[in-house]
C-alpha cells in the first residue's frame, strides 16, 4: 500500500490555515489532511489521495457520502429556498417520524447542533423539577456548553463527585451545579442521589458512552433510581440515535428515558439536532402550556431548516429499509473480529472496545468499563492512527464509525492496512 503524499496545493492550504485559523484548523481531527470530496464510504483529499472513511463527518454520514437519493432531495429543496425561520413541511414530517420511531419522544424541538440539544435538555430538566444540579458521568460527551465541558476528558483524576472543567472560561460557580460519577457504577450514582436528592434535577448519560457499552442492568438501574427520586433521565443519543437501531440505543437496550437528544443521522449531513421527550416535560417549550416563570425560551435561526430536515428524512427512509442495520452490524463485526485476531497474533496488549456500529482499539490489557480504564496508551493510539492514515484509512482519534456504504472490499483493505500499521508500530517499539 503506497504512502499518501501531499501536493503543493494541499501543503499551501495547510500553511494558509495555520495563518488564519487558531491551531491551523476547525478544532476537529488532524489539520494535515484537507478533504475535498466524499462518495459512499470513501473520501479524497485535495492531493487526490483516497481514504476509506471511518470518520463519516464524525458520524452523520451513516448512509455514505453524497448518497444519490439524499443529494437529489437536497437539490430539489434548495432550489425552492434554503431557510425561512418558520415552520416548513419537512421539519414537521421529520418530527412526526421521530415521534413514531423513538420510544421516549412525544414532542420534538429542533436545534442546529448536538451541543445545543444537550444544553437545552439539561435546562429542561432544571425547569421541570425546579432544581439546579445535573449528574453526569466522567468521560461522557454532552457538547460544548459550560455544563457539557465538565469532566469530559480531565487531565487529572478528580475525586467524585467534584467536576473538573475541561476548558478555560467556565465559571467557577458552575462546579457547584454538576455532579460526576464513574460510568457503569450504580452504587456511586445511588449514593450521590441520596446525598443530593433535594437539589438534583436529572441525570444525563450516553447510553453507550463513547466506546463503552453499559454493563447489564446499568441503564435499567438509572431508570429505576431516577423514577424513584423524581429525576429527569436524559439519554444523550446524538451519536447513538438511529445508529444502533431505528429507535436508537433506547430501543437497542430496551430502556426508555424521559428525554433524549438526537443529532448526526437525523440531519443527513446538514446542521440539525433535536430534543425529544415526554409531553409534560417538553411543555416547558410551549409558552401557552406552562406558567410564565416555567416557560423555557428557545429560538434558533436555522432550527428545523428545510434542507437539513429533508436530508434527514431521506436518510431515515434509507435506514428503515430491510437489511440496512444488518449490513452495518455485519461490516462492523467483521472489522472487530479481524482486529481482535490481528492483535492476538501480534501479541499486542490491546482490546477492541465498542459495538459493531462504532468501536476502536484501546491499547490496554485491562477490562474497559469506564473513562479511566478506557484511556489506555494514548501515544500508541495516536501513532497507530497516523500509520493508518498513511495507508489510506481515515478515522477519528478514538472511534471507527461504520456506514451502509462500506463494502466487504473496504473491510479486507482495512484489515490489511491495520496489520501493516501494527507491524510497523511494534517494530518501532522494539527497536
């Protein structure tokens, strides 16, 4: 497999980016590759190098890049106007489809990003209960709000339940409003609820946290604890919604929250996210349904944008077709099993962690059940990702996303690339 090389044009763009963008990029993945085109499960950079794409725009391209049916509907809608700041047919139909598909969804409110959706969901819990504190889990990603950026990726291990801010600029006072527990640890959650019940509004959790599956009974335990103590249980399904099953992780695991957030897949590659939940909780968005001091204002210029909604509707239609999820799971399992065999042959201390729709390799020899055990050897991970990129595999820092567009040939190529990258990695370490 030839190494990827960059053209003078791409090198020039990299230099321009360094001059005009903080850190030389948009704050996402590597800034050394500039993607110019995507088709199906592949992307091409400005230099013409081709990559099998497991980044998928950080997840939304679950049916593949430039899917002809999605592209066609987007072109048709765009020709009629791109946004109106008013109800439109496609947003209404998408909301109805979400209500039909997602167990907790009785009402839907659209926003433009997962960060917005999570921030509003936490505010909704506070509005509904009249309490201020939110319980989250260390390593759980809930967007870029001040609340979301508490103990997402702490550089030092704090003492539970004290949160550690992940960003400069977060008010010190906010640390008093967030409680942090280890993922998959019901005993700690129960203890925190007993101690803070009078001031705790809700629990927000990724039902599948980054790459970490819930232990049997964990989500059921959160459901029971929240119901017994009058808390709002929020499933952050921005990533897992319509990815693990058509009804999301709540359908896959059989546990229904009070509220969920959705994103990625429901926008078909365009900026769109949603808060969905019980009608009595979602009523706080309706000025005519609650008292004046209980109303929760939410306005967004592009919320429910017709192009994004139409792209999302078509994406969901494609996912709903017979065999779609079977294909995604078949591809993901083939990669996970292949990686596990390659690691075993190489006698590398690493684990394949996750589930078929999204997974990764964690360079550790211990079980992965929470944020701290999932850290592994991050230096080795970064080096492995770089070696894979040189071999035509594009992925995020810690995740493979699987799409309907990935083929058996893609799987075979990826396994060969991983085997080659691992051989170089282990050889360099031994030298």
